[in-house]
């Protein structure tokens, strides 16, 4: 499908190959319940459960955000525990339109793992295509993967502020949070000055799969993405922004992630805050 996505039928073929992929179940939702219960109720055979809160993020610190990037050594230990070894193909999925699976996709790509593919449509696409599920947890033999950070670009608070002036910064949160009408989690409502509203949900079709490359390209072009202007993305805490980076990659546009996102920015007292509709 692309170098980002794999279909359910494509995954089924890979699972029947000589060297099947490592499959990671990354079910998670903000505020819970934990995704492990869903995993134990039924998951793709061979899939290992990945805990986003403890394995794909460092502990929250207000001035760093709710989901800081994990220490690379800790991420490597986790990845080896998932069975990942050098040369593996990795497939990640969830049951929420890849909103959490994309965090695993981005982190592993950032850590120089390749290929990493998102199961388009997640668990629903798998079962709709006739794929079986199992309930017993998978405990693989430890792998030997070595992670090298920095393969994908990131932004800090200064960098995202500069990019909002000189390039394109997309705010992947819901429009009402961008406009500052509501803020259910973070201490201040609003958005980074100069950022454009680009809700992550608009990357998806009605069935929970990603829109086509052409549709995504048109979407991002309408937001000013194109040419040589660099692009950055943030959300509430750096989770769904990874989904936007994936969608941009599908459309042919590389983008940097601001991992601290609004949960960091809104806890830094010297950072300006804008409210209201997108002026761009």
C-alpha cells in the first residue's frame, strides 16, 4: 500500500511467509481503560501487547509534557522484550484508527527501525477480512534489536515557535481545543501562535482507514503544505501528532514532531497562547 501502511490481506500474507513480521498491539485511549483488557479479549495471532503509557513514553513531567519520549535504553529493552531483532518487519495496530499505533510507528522509525508498517483499519479491518483472533497473551523470546535515535526529526519548544513563523505548524487536536473553546486536560486553552488547525480525525475515511494519498495531499495542500516549506506537527501530548506525521508521509511530505506538544507548551509560563479560529 505504501511504506507506511499495510492492508489486512497484506499482513495475512506476511504472517504466512518464511520470516513473519513482529506484530504489536498498541491499544490505548486517553483516560483509560488500559488497552490490555481489549488485547486479552482478542488480538491478532502472534501480536504482543505494547503499553503506551509505560513503554512508549517516559513518566509525565509538566515542563516536558504528558508523554515525553522514552529514554532510548528503556525503549530498546522494551523492544527486545517484544521480540524485535535486527532485520524484522514490524506491524503495529490498534482499534482506534491508528491513533495510538502511530505512536509506536513513529517511535520505532525515529529509533532507526525499518520497515515499520501501520495496519490500515486496525483490528476491525483484520476481522472484516476474515482474520482470526486469539486470547492467550503472546510472550516472545527476547530479541536483539539495537535502537539508534534521531532517524526522524523532532522539535523542541523554541523550534516549533520558530517554525510557526517561518514554515508550517499543524495542530492535530480537535478544532474546539485549538480554538480554546474547551481544554479538558491541560492548564491553558488555545494553540501555539501561527499554528494551523488540522484535526487528526480528518486523516481517516469513514471506515477508519487512512484516506488515499491524493486525498491527503489535497487536504494538506489546503493547509499550506507544499513546496520547500518545512512542516511540524503537535497535538496534546505527542501521541496523535504521530498519526498526522504518518498521514503527511503517505501524502509525500516529511514532517517533524514536537513531542512535548500542548501539554508541555501550556506548562511553560513564558510561552504565548493564541485562541480563536485559524487565520491562515
